[in-house]
C-alpha cells in the first residue's frame, strides 16, 4: 500500500518516566516518523508527585501542545495523534480533542485503559461527544473495541492494533522449556505490589513447595512500599532458596531475565489492566504464561499458557497447570516456537500500525 505522507502532531506522554503508556507512545511515534513528518509534543509533567505543582506542569505542557496545533492548522495534510488519558487526565484530552476538531485536524485517539470501559464514565462520554464522529479510534484488541461499544457506542472509524507491534522479539535459540531434572523456573516482572500480583505469586510458590513440585521463582521490578518489601523478605526466608529477587531490570538485563525463566506468571488484580507489555516481552523470549483474565490478556496469551477467569482462585489452577507441565514437558512447545509465533504477530501488527494513519482517514 502506498503511504500518504502527512504532517502529524503527536501529543502524549513519552519517557521519562517510563511506563507502559509512555513506552508505547514513544515507539509508535518513532514508527510514524519513518513515513511521515511528526511533531512530538511531550505532555509528561515535570513533577512526579501528584500535587498542585504536578497539575500546573501538566497544564503548561498541554497549553504548549495546543499552540502547536494552532500554528500547524494551515497544513493541508495535517493530522493529530494522541493517546487517550484516563481519570482526571481526560480533562486534558477533552480540551485537545475540542481544539483539534475546531481546527479541522483528522484525529486518531489511541485507547490504552480499561478503566472507562469497565465502568461507564460521564467524562468519557463528554470526550466522545466533543471529539465528534469523525475521530478514528485505535483499540488494543477486539474485546476492547466490543466492550467500548457496549459502554458508549461503536465508533464509525476504528482499528485494532495490539502492543505486539512495538515489542520486537530478540534472537531466540531452540530449547525446551527446561532441561530434565532441573527445576521449573517461574517469574514475575512488574511493579511489585498487591495489584500486580506479588502476593499471589508468593502464595503460588508456597503451594508448589507444599505439593512437592520442583519449582523456583524469581521476582524482578521495583518494590516501592515497605509492606511489600517485608512480605518478600518473609517469603525468601520461608521458601529457603526457592525464591530470589533480581531488583529493577532494564534493557539487556531484562531480556536475560526472561530467558532465564520458563513460565511468566502474571496474577494481576489491577482492575484497569489493558494489554501489558511485559506479556509480549515474555512471549518474545519464549516463555509460557499463566495469567488472570483481564483486559486483552486472553488474546495476548492465546495457546501459549493458562488463562484463569477473574472470579476463580488463582493458585489452585496455576499449581495444577504447573504439575501437568512437569508431567508432559516433552509435549510442550519449545521456546523457539513460542517466540516464532510472537514474531509473526509482531510483524503483522507493526505493518497495521504503520498503515493506520494513512488508511483510516482521508486528507482534509
């Protein structure tokens, strides 16, 4: 397909600080810049702690972005791309959508959050009315699109682009999930807290010990709360060598972490979980997955692991699956086959993401 070159005003949060939304926004802007002229306007606040200074900083960045929208409104091939904010941040999204519509920008709104989908919110309904029917909506999975339509109304223009587009698989050798006689290695990399599944992971490791399974666990990621640190310390002492903590990991160290484990465990109870990048990173390294069913997670994992319904206890189902994995190790997919599937998904989604801005909306 021939790419229609456009001038894109991209308005969103990019690192630092790094989180899932900022990372995906940054990577999508880089991809768009391969075919289009992109003006990136970073609206990340300069103050980390939520306070008056935080909101003043955020307001200043949004006002600066609006100035650039006005300065480039004369361009015939203009377009506006922005991730949709959540909670109070929707106020900024509403303002920018209103201005982009007033200035005649073809606009792309990228959804990354299930918060306003799981629970219909008036402020989101206001944002949709302000944006108007011509806005193109980008969703992370078909379930997100369907449930968004049920909560509000089905957009006239929409496309599904998963975050797999922005997670390139690393080189991967063909090896089994584990060698005979060695412990099965499970891991969780995240912000380590109750919502992201820290305590369920610790309970799972205790249960595998109690059931006589040869399983070791490694946690990675920041621990910000003292209660969470204390829980980890108690578990390490109790589990006597079955549990280790690698700390926060980035870049090559994070890739090595995924390569060191066999099964990535993600027992998230975060209500607004959408499509965690860590699951695609784990699949790219050839890990099988055990996760709670939230947001788009079921379609992420597919056939490469176990999805546990939200209303069911996590630990018993996970223990049974790990026991079966030990018993039928020879029939399980190799790391390379999991990684190959992830590579195919990445290539297809990246191509879709690259085409989206040209395909969805005509030039104004």
